[in-house]
C-alpha cells in the first residue's frame, strides 16, 4: 500500500466522524461542527491529491477558495442559530422550520 | 508517509472524535480549533505554506471566535436541555467498526486511484496561480463574500420603529 492510500484512508475516517456528528445531533452548533470536520477532511484530500499530482500550487489556490466558502457557510449557519435562539430560545434544527416567512 | 505526518493525521482524527463526543459545546469548539491547527501543520508538512497560513488564521482563528461567540450565547439553554448522549458515546464503536470494515477494500481502491494521477509540471508560484491563471475564481470569492453579507443582512433585518 502506498502512502497516499493510507492518508486517504485516515481522511475517510475523519470524514466519517463529521458525517456521524451531523447525522445524530439535533443541535445547530454540532451540525456546524460536523460540517467543519467534513470540510477539513475534504481540504486534506485536496492537498494530498495536489501533492500526488505534483500540483500543489493549484491545490492551494483551490483551497483558499474553499476556505472563503467555508467561512461564509459557517457565518450564515451561526446567524441562523442566533436568530432561532432569539425567537425560540433553542438551538434545535427541528425548530428552524418556524423561521419561514 | 513519514512518521511525523502519520502522527498528525492520527491527532486530527483524535481531535475530531473528541470534538464530536465532548459534552460541552465550548470544549467541542476548542477541539475543532485543534483539528484546524493539526490540519494546518499537515499542510506545512506537505510543502503548502499558503494553505497552512490560511487554515491557521481563518479556520483556527476566525471560525473559532465565531463558534465561541455563538456557544457563549446559547450555553445556558443547552445545559438546561442537554441532548441524548448515548448516540455520541457510540461513536468510537461505530468508527472502529467502519475502520475495520473499510480496511479490506478502501486502501486497495485508493492505491488504484492514486495510480491514475497525471503528474503536473509543479512550476509557478501561488501569486501566479491566484492572480493570473485562476483570476475568475477571485470574482467567485468576492460574490460569495457578498452573498454571506447579504445572508446576515436578511437574517437580521432592521426594524422600523413604528
């Protein structure tokens, strides 16, 4: 087994942890924590693939774009959390449906 | 894979499991920051310093501050109505089962996948890639940031005092 296969196997385990967190939790914060973990695994896979193809420059440029998107997603998610908490006093994803206009 | 990188990967996996299993949300946010720090160290080890710097400053810094701010707001309510912890406690068992089951086919698949890579030239600088060759990406990033600002604006509208 080459080293990239081992790295991607470990990345898969990290990604599984994030998906599991998103699957079992009802808290918005934990959903975002799970999303962050999945995103970290995706970033590791991207840089690892860039190193494999000897193209780290492009991989880094793509990763910077990805980090910008991640920040926006987290900021929007936390804004929804704060709004929902102000309205209902809870951070439960099942109460987000009451935010519809 | 060298030993240093293997240890960092294992630490990232350990911190991510800890972030999921932590009972307090603040601990979870701090563990997430440690995952980011570990991931940025892995980037430095790969020879990707720009990715490491962005990961360290934005993900381990800015996003952690956002998380800690949000958690400090909802902490009291979360401690009054805690989630059912049994599914979180099952994570090590489920992860171990997944790791053992996938060990038999995933590394072989990944080894085959890595053989498909077509090596690039590896030249250029990050400035050339970001400002010249991938310039349209910058437009997308600016639009994405504008979309984020618009989301915040629409979630917290200004109320008329009537």
